[in-house]
C-alpha cells in the first residue's frame, strides 16, 4: 500500500509499505478515503521535536475492510471517522467522557493515517457515519474529516473553558483548531466571540464561522483591545489553541477573574502559572475526547448542516504530493491541507 513516510526534517514522501492488517482482536482495518495534515505535524517536519522515520498522520475517514473478533460497534463496509484518539469506550475513564485519556491505548497507536489503509487499534473508538462516501458532497466529506481531530479539539477547548450561552469568549490561535474553537463557542451559545488573528484570510474565515470581533494587535496592545471589548473585565472564557508560553501568558491576562482557560495547544514547555492564582482563573484541557464529542454533539451538527468546519481545508493534494501538502502549511499557504487518498 502507499503511505506518507517521514524521512527526515523537512521531507515527507509517498512510499510503498506493508499493507495494514489485523493484529489484535480489537483492531479494524480502514480503507482511507480522506486524510489531512495537522498543525502538530509541523513540529517534527520543522525539526522542533524529534520523530523516528516511518508512516505518519492521525486524521482520516474511510471504509471498514476488516474487523477483529471482539469488534461489535462497526462491521465491514461501514463508513467511519477514525479519531486520533483510540479510547476503548469501556473503562471508567472513557465512560466519564475522557476517551482522549483512555489507559488502554496501544503505545504509538495513533499514526499512519496518511495512507491507503490504516490499522486502527481499539476499534470501539470508531464513529460510524450513516451511508457511504458517495452519499456526500466533497464539502460534506471535508466537514466529516474534521471530526477525526481538529473540530473536536476546538470543541474540547470550549467545553474545557465551560463556555455557556451569553458568554464573551476569546480565542487565541487562528489556525484550524482555533477556527474550529470559534465554531464550538458559537455552538455553545457564546454572545461575543473575539478571535485574536494576524492573518486576513483566517480572520475572514473566523468571521464566517461566528467571530464577532477580530483583534489583530499583538502583545500588550492585543490585551488592551480584548479588555476594551469586554468592558474592562476580560473574557468569560478563553480558548488557548497555540501552546506557546507566550499565548498561555496572554490567556491569563485577558481572562476575567473567575474565568476558565481551555487549553488544547500542545505545549512547547510548561509556562509559569502564578498569575492564574491571583485572578482565580481556572486552567484545564489537554487531549480532546474525540469519540465522545462526535457521538454526543458534533456528528449530528455536521449531518444537520449546522456547522461547516471543513472550510478550514484551503488546499487539496493526493498522496503523491504529500510533501507539497506539508510545505503549504509550513509556509502558511494553506490553513489546513487536505489529502484525497481515494475516490469516494
């Protein structure tokens, strides 16, 4: 089978590798229809973090080709979302709604999605989509693909920050996750959604998704602007979708006393957090609970046409041009790169 393969810093190429097969009775094999590149993939593509050679990717939708003996939630032929998380959906943690922290996850399980076939561990985490890919438009397929990670991660930021109707919400980060955080804040009833963005194309999409205000200023000027927009109090909830120490620091400055910061940006390093103490600001988040959010909220919202997160895909590539897909995101030529792996 063909798969995207990480060779070294700055180089990903399509290679022929061994076919994905069932290895455990809780596995499923997925024929991938669509996959994509994640902003977190750029960390090792840029050499910021280490990664061994091998297949890559952690977001996909596709058709089930085989299932292990203990898999009872999907069957061969089903159209499914393959989440980045692999919760068993049976343990105490999963039942509490935190499948992103399932203790029964195989180490190294969430990779190799940018390929023609995927061995998916803990197939209980797969989310069944009604019908077949041919029943959906390309735009709808894009919406569904975001439910494998980015839309659910944006939702996790909003859920962690306990966004509620009438809130003033600030979103730090105008990448795909931050933009999906705007969608999530609107879905949860926020009245004012302030997107901190320095790029016109991303700010425009943020407005389309529901942002009421755009703050293009940087540093202290950005803090002052958010405070002006919230009558001097700060935001009722802050979605931190970057992970840099500077953005977490900024989140603490723009949160009102008693607010909660929902963090989903993968941290570069743990920041100093004393400032949160003095304002009674909560700070929570982490790995998103993809299967739980998809099953409870997001799949239904996409199927009803209430949200259209697939608009974060601004460039499309096939597997043979996977290097171009990474470079487009690395050079900010694309908000998020789509990989069309197979015909629907």
